[in-house]
C-alpha cells in the first residue's frame, strides 16, 4: 500500500471515529461508519448490522447501495446464510472473492461480537488484505462507540 493510501486511510479512520463518537444515536453512528467505508473502499454497497437484544437477529442500522428491499430496520435471522451472519458465527472477518466480492468485519467491544460491517463489490477479488485491516479497524471503533 502506498504512503498516500495509508495517510488517506488513517485520516478516514480519524474522521469516522470523530463522527461516530459524536453521534447522538446508533443510526447516525452506523451511517457515519458506512459512509467512511463506501467512500474509501469505493464499494457498491455497505451495510452495518447489529445483533438485536434477543441475540436472534441482525438488524440493518445503515445501508448505502442500490438493492431493492434493503433498508435500515430490516432484520435477518442469525442462522441466515448471509455473509455477515456467517462471519459472526465464525467469530472473525470474512473475505470472499466473488463475484460479488464481500468483506465483513465484526463490530466488537472487547471479546463481545456486536454485529458486522459488510462491504460488497460486483468486481471479483475487489478487496485486499489492506482493505480487510482497514475495515476491521473501523469496525472496532464502531463497536466501541456503539457499546459506550
């Protein structure tokens, strides 16, 4: 990764962290995190999903992209075969080359998995290890802010 890319990602993390820390509610926080991922990774779709209080579903708190029927508030069962549910079950990041390519990082606060941020691209192999590291860092920040 080039020096300019590292700088851009660090700045994006700092700006997203500031926006998430100042967010008055979970929806605003989720939107700030999703926008940072969408802008920096140039993804076609980004969703932030949080585990519900009953721990049986993932609720979509924010979404950026053009997928019919996908909107904030949608709930997916945790036993769903979607990428975010699979990452949560595995307890680690998930990267699929696709197409569509998917990258999921877990929202966490310490050892507790709170949900995930999922990025998607129609381009096969769109996400690198550096993208995964960036998304994991952003997801940790978001998890901390959600849990605070």
